[in-house]
């Protein structure tokens, strides 16, 4: 031994090589690594006083990976372990997993996004997220249950109940299907149509107010404040017009006029007679008619009258007969069919169509003076009992054919091979004073095989 020491002292390079070999041997025996110093407490690597105890490379005192030096992780027993010496995933940093004793990075898992159920095809329904404790109603879909607001007629319900569709005549009120009230003055400010529904009452096809029946405005009239108003003029006013307002009984000295003329105020020594201001002296002395202060024979259709009355223009289609205006039987006219009100069911109380449903009505008109015969029809309107035509059905018809006999027949247009069904029949005559272009309603009485109906028409000058 002494001989070896003397040799080391005489050869320093041999001493250095021997020291390195001894250090390596001691590291292997104690478990210390290169760069670590074996102390009484273990292997010290000089990193913040870290001490590596023995062959297992364990040391106490860590709470998380940051407490351990680079290359080490904090294990389950709160001791630092080499990253390459893991036992399970708990010994690896976040984002790494233990594979065959080593920690390796792993790809993050794909997020689990649940499929959303399809939105139901019911229109005008807003989708809500499906959630436990649905406040509306629940609809079952192929993808699962869907919570809806529950306030629509097509999906009504509340408190998570199954959605239901409200029936005819019902509506959804706070999640419950209830009977809808009929249209009447208590719940409608506009007008009530043929389907018992409240309308605004401001359109030409449905004009009205205060919950009364809707009217159709025709003959150039407008709907103003729920009333059909025809502009004042010859076609709408038999008296005179004052600032657009018709004065029907315009036979006073302050408002004198006729046939839609402007109202006139008669002067001194005048009086209003038949809508004309005439001279009082003429009225007292004339056997015919008076035009202002002039006495005329009163036999002309343009100046007709007698006994000092005001001369009258009889108008188109009329003659003067003994000082009075009468209808000219040879004058020519048109028959305009406006609309009809028909029964909802046939005489047996069944639907008009063989397979159910409303009728497809059209109207046939016939007139004769026993010399000539006239016939015409409207178009067919689909599935309704309140048809509105406003069609010229008979054209260039002599007045005596309309005053003698007019037949109006309403048919239901049935598909082949069925014959068209007669719904209603009206046989009427038109009085000559009704040849004015005004709307004329006529009621058809019910028969054994027909139902009651109301037909509206007018007679226009050809």
C-alpha cells in the first residue's frame, strides 16, 4: 500500500487518473450521477441544495413538478423522480403520459360536442335549447326531445308537457288550447267577415266597423272610417252635391239640385221645384214646365213637366209621357252580377261536393220579352259560398225583357261525370224605377231541391 502511495506521489498524472476512477466507482455504488457529490445526506448536484438519495433517485419535499429540477417530476409520494422513470401517468407532467417507464407528449383529445336535434318543420316556431325542466312544451324528434315555447297553435303546451296542435276554432292561450270567441261588437273594432273572423274593416273587400258585418265597396266607392263612400255625382246622388256630400232631398231654396249636380241657392222671387229654381210667376201661369222664368211645353225628354213645375231632363233610356218621365221599353241595358250569399250546405244538410267541401259556384242569367231571348253566365269560382263576380252577364238587353222576366240560377260546377247541381233559383221582374245603376239585392226562396240565397246585381245603361 505504501509502495502504491509513493508511486502516486512521484507520478501526479497517475494519481489524477486513479482519483477519477475512484470517483466513478463511488458514484456507481452510491447511485450519484456525474456532476453530483456524495455527501452524508446523499448525492448533491449543487442545484438549490437538491439532494438525491440513493439508487432510487428519490428526494422528499416536492408539491408539484416546478419544485423539482429539470428532468425530474414530482411523484405520487411527493418526491422528485426522473422524468424517464415514471410508473404511471401521475408521474408525468400535464400533457404527457407514461409509456414503458418514460413520459411522452400526447395529442389533446377531441372535444365531445353533442349533436343538436333537428328543428321541427312547423312554421313560425322559435327553437329553444333543450334543457331539463322545460317551461314550454316538448316535441319528440328523431334526435331526441326538443323544448318549444308552447305558445303557438301548432305547438301548444307548458310545464314540459307534450306539444299539441290546437283544433279548428281553437287558439293557444298561455300554453293551453282554448275555444276562440266568435266575432262580435264586444271583441272586434273592425268588421266580422263570412268566416266569423274580425277584420280591420278598412279594405274595399271588407269594410266596416264596431263588429258589424263586413261590406264590399263597389261602384267606385271607397272605404272611409268603416263605411263605403261613393263620390258624390250623377251615379251616386239623386239630389245635389255640396262639397262632395250628397243632399238627397235637394228641394229647398238653400240647396236646390238633382242628379248629382252642384247645389244651388234660389234667388228672390224663385222657388225650388224638382231640383230646379223656377220663377214664381212662371209657376203660377204655365201649363207645361218652367225653365227659370220661361214656360215650356213639358213634353220633351229633356224638358219634361206640367202645371208649372220645373222642367226635368228624363235622362238616357227614358221618355216624357204626359209631362212625366217613363222608361223607354226599347232602350238597351246591361245586367251586372255583383255577388251572392249561398247556403253552406245542400237541402239535405250535407256538403255540396260529393267528397265534402264547399261548392264551386257560377250563375246563369236568362231574360226574354217573348220576342227576343238573352242568356249569359259568370265565371266559376272555386270553393266558396260568398262568390264575388262583378261581371257583365247580359249585354245590350231591351228594357222590356228585364221588366218582364229575369231568371237567375246558381249552379255548383261538379267534375265529370257528375251533373252540375242547382243551388238556388230566382225569378224576378225589375221595376222601371230601379234602372238607376244602383246595387239591387234579390232573395231566392228555398225550394224542394234548392236553398235560399241572396243575389246582388245592378242595371247599367248600354
